[in-house]
């Protein structure tokens, strides 16, 4: 059985990693909103959300705490998108 300090540190590291991955996926989905690849990035966001909830539930053994962490991380990600901004640009092929 893991100690509480190890569980908390793992949750913090996992949450930061999740927020950054979601932020990058959201930026790519918004960049490709008129491209069929949008579906892949949006599906990846949903998939990582499920994986994060599952792993946090394995660590905490509490559904409400895991859901609360997921909601908190989602709120931080939306805050990053709002306050930091999103990537603006266009897709350029490598072979120009």
C-alpha cells in the first residue's frame, strides 16, 4: 500500500500532465475545426478524460473525489484557454 504522500504527489503530477495534454489537444482541435482531423483530437480529449478519471479513482478509491479532481482540472484547462489563449495559425504541409 502506498503512503499518502506518494499518492498525493502522484495525483498532483498526473493532474498537471493531464491539464497540459488537454490544453494542447484543445488547441489542435480548435486549429483544425474545419478539418476532418478535428474528430480525432476531440476524441483524444474525451479518451484522456476517461483515463485520468480511472487513474485518479485507482489512487483515491473515491468516485466523488476523482470526479471533483476531473472538474477542477477541466476548469483550470478552460481558464488556460481563456486567459493564456489558444494557438492561432494554419496548417502548412512539409513539402512546399
